C-alpha cells in the first residue's frame, strides 16, 4: 500500500509452529497482510516467502521486510505448510493450475480473494485440500483490521483456530458462514473506502467553516475512530449513542436533518448492496 510506515523486521518468534508461509500476491492487501503478520511477531520473516508479478517489486519487498521475495509461485508454495493467497480474483484459477502439482497435499490454503469460493479452490486443486476463505481489510496493515473467515469442507476446526489467531493478530477476526462472504466484501472489505470519503467530507465541512485542513482532518478521523470504538466497547445500539449527542433544540439535530435530507442512510445502504452484488462477479472477470 502506498502509505508511509516503518520497516518491520520480526524477531525469531514462531508462535504458530509454521515452517514456511507462502504469501502469493503482495499488492495493496497482500502487503498489508505481510506487514501485519510480521508486526504481530507470530511468524518470523525468515519463514515467509512472497511472490509478486514484477521482479523489481519483489526486490523492494525483500529489502523492506527481510523476507524472501520473487516471482515464482511454484518455488514459493513448494514445501509451504501455509499458503496465503492475495491475488486478483480472476487470477486464482490460473495460479491453482500452475501450482497444483507443487503444493503439499496437507498445506493449509487461506484465500483472501473476493468472490472466489472455497469449493472452487477445492475443485481446481482436485484433492481434499484444507481451504479457508478470509475477507480482511486494509487496516490490517496497522493491526486494526476486520477479517471474516469461512471454513471450506476439508479444513478442520484447528485450521479455523489458526486462521483466527493469525488474523486476530492484525485486528478483529470473526468466523462466518461462507454464504455471507459477498455481503461482507461489500461492507467491511470495501468499507474503508466509504469511510475515507466520509472523513474527507467532514473535514471539508470544517474547512468550509474556516478550520485549517490538517486540524479539520484530524478532528474528523478521530471523531470516527472514537465513535466506532464507543459502539464496539459499549455494545450499545448506534441509534442510542446518537441520541446521547443530540440535545433537544441543539445544533446536532440540525446537522442530522441535513444528513437525512441528503439521503445519507439510503446512500450507504445502497453502496454496500452494489459492492456486494459486484463481489459475486469478480471471479469470472466480468466488467459489467
Ligand atoms: N484491496 C483491498 O482492500 C482488499 C480487501 C479484501 C480483499 N481483497 C482481495 O485481495 C486480492 C488482491 O487485491 P489487491 O487490491 O491487493 O490487488 P493488487 O494491489 O493489484 O495486488 C495484486 C498483487 O498480485 C501480484 N501478482 C499479479 N500476478 C501475479 C502472479 N501471477 N503471481 C504472483 N503475484 C502476482 C501483483 O504483483 P505486482 O505488485 O508485482 O504487480 C500484486 O502484488 C483481491 O482478490 C481482492 O479481492 C482486497
């Protein structure tokens, strides 16, 4: 991801007992997972092998994270007991065909590709592979992610526990039924983009009212962070927390009126629905 961060090099910890992790695809999401995983210190960098499409990108990743990085998927999966897949959905079938004969039959495969079902992966591999589908989001980069996990038919409860341990180290992780994965993609995987737009827009409001942009952005982002934390920590319904802010005849109710008139709720609901519908199509590479 093109955001600044400190280089991360893990120590010698290997809390999960995994000997080799192959991370296939280290783009916007994959690099976030790599960074989150190493920061968690659950798996040392020396146990991680990363692949990308471009050799120069591989060199940059190796330098930055101290992992082995190259462009050969077959080499990366050879001997790996855990394979994490962060390729574009339409590339997954080709990857599976490419590595089928090299992949250990007892390897655990965690796929973060939107739209790609565990049964598709199992069919492509042609053996009872242990597959877990994960839907993380980019805040995994700073260990504030939200990941949903679904178990394929041959993955064991221990595999789910392992995946949960890995993704919990990068934020929150929940186990769900796979039928919910497209909806989850439209909500928590695409969601950071919606939230950035909201942060940006609130900040614009502050700028419009004369606040310096930097201050306005900080106020806006921390307001979202704090409000979200209050929902999670208190377990209260968001409507109740909203009512606490809204003094009768005060200023918040005027702001809320504007949001209702502008259709904020309907717009956000429709955004999730549209993105979830699109998520169903990605694996086939459909453009419309
Ligand atoms: N972005 C998100 O917020 C997000 C959230 C949840 C799930 N996902 C899922 O994560 C997956 C990746 O999305 P992304 O946004 O990270 O895409 P991306 O930025 O385009 O990353 C794709 C990565 O795959 C690499 N790659 C391409 N062909 C390859 C090959 N044949 N072998 C090995 N590596 C190859 C690319 O290498 P180069 O860097 O050298 O080009 C790049 O690092 C998608 O399936 C998406 O549905 C993404």
